């Protein structure tokens, strides 16, 4: 099959767009550090650069339109589903759609007579060239939405597995309790002890220990992020983990919890995982640097505490 013919544009039209591009491309651009990886290199490869994301999202300095938003969505996808990069890509697609819709809404409220002007202002003024080139184009533009950004992958890989996540959280709550209370001074928190706790727990919303072992193998290197996210209330009825799993993230609402999330993740690493294994602590804390820990309390019922204290 011969390749499709190269599209052509009349010279007079090309001249108009060349003039527009030369004048608009650098308008409102924000200089970024020379050693900062591009959005695509950090977020759109199979191997994810979580360290770059934490560095950007912990920095209060402004960046270009959509940079922190799309990075935040990407990080959330990696944090809860390190086993499937498509979840990260799906969340990035959702973020890009939200960002484009926001820019288009701003342009629409200008009441312009020209749809062409409204489209160009939305893309190259409100969103800006840095967003278009570094994020939208790197995502392969509208073509990227054919595979990602619908939330379907989230539904398959996270939301329908919510029971698995809640069980893992309960497992960690058991380990958290043991590490904090040291029920038996000779006992450190462990996966095996927590699995026995799950086996005897009468809560029918939890999965079996057999299924939980499989889930643990998939998320253990990110378990501190998952458990810490479950401790942060973003609304009276939802935690940060809930909104990530459902794809209901909102940067304006949820990003303000990022520093708390990272500090609580550090607490889990230092106070719980450190007592479980050096490998667990190391794999979960390698992107956190010297971040100060923020403690939080375990979420267990009185009956669950009694079961743990019974030494199973």
C-alpha cells in the first residue's frame, strides 16, 4: 500500500499561519529549569519518573498551563496502579480533556464573532503553546484520546477492584496498629500476621487472604502511597484514594492535599514499613527525599483491635 499523499496548504494560508506562529508561540511562556525532563519524558513512557513529579508538585513556583495538573493526575495513576501504566495514561487523558475544556470555556465567554478566533485564543492564549507542544502534542493530540482519557481503563483496573484496595488498606491498618501499639514487644508488623488477621476478620467487604497476596505483590512497592491516600478526606464521604480509583480527580480540590499525602507516605515508610522490611521501606521512600513525616491514626473498629490483641 502506498503512503497517503502529503497534505498541501496554499502558500498564502501558510504565510498567515507562519506570521501567527512567530508572534504567539513564546507569548506568556514560563521558563523551566534546564535539567527538568519534558512532560513526555517524565510521564508518557512505560518507565515513570515519579521523582520528577514529586519535585514539581512540591514546588510552589508556577509552571505553564496544565503542567502541574497533568503531572498530578499522572502521579496519582502511578501511585495506585504501578502494575499498569495504562491507568496513568488514562488519567493524563482525562486531565488534558479537562484542561482543554477549561480553556475553551474561557474563550467562549469572550463572546467573539469568530469561531476560528475563539479556537485559536483557547489553544494558544489560555492554554498556550507550552501546553499544546509539551502535553497535548506529546500525548499524540486527539489521537491519544482514542485509547486513553475515557476512564474505561480506570474502571477495569481500579474501580472494579476497589474491594482489593480496601482489603490492602485494612491489611496496612493492622500493621500500622501493631507498629504503633506494639501489642507484643517481640512482634513487628508483618504481612503474614496481617493476613491471619484478614482471614479471621468477619467483615464481608474484604477479600480473601489468597486474593490479597496477589494484590500485595502488585502494589507493595507503592503501598505507603496507597495507604496514606486512604487516610486523607477530600470530602465528608470520600478519601483521596476513593477519588483516584474512580477517576473523579479534581486538581483544584485535590492538589492541596499533595504535601500532606507525601508527608503521610513518609510516616508510613518510617514508622510501619521500616519494621516490616528494609526493602519495603526503601522501595516506597526512594522518591521522598528528606520530607518530614506527618503521623495519622489507623482506622480499625473496636472488634478489629480486639482481634489483633488476641494474638490471632
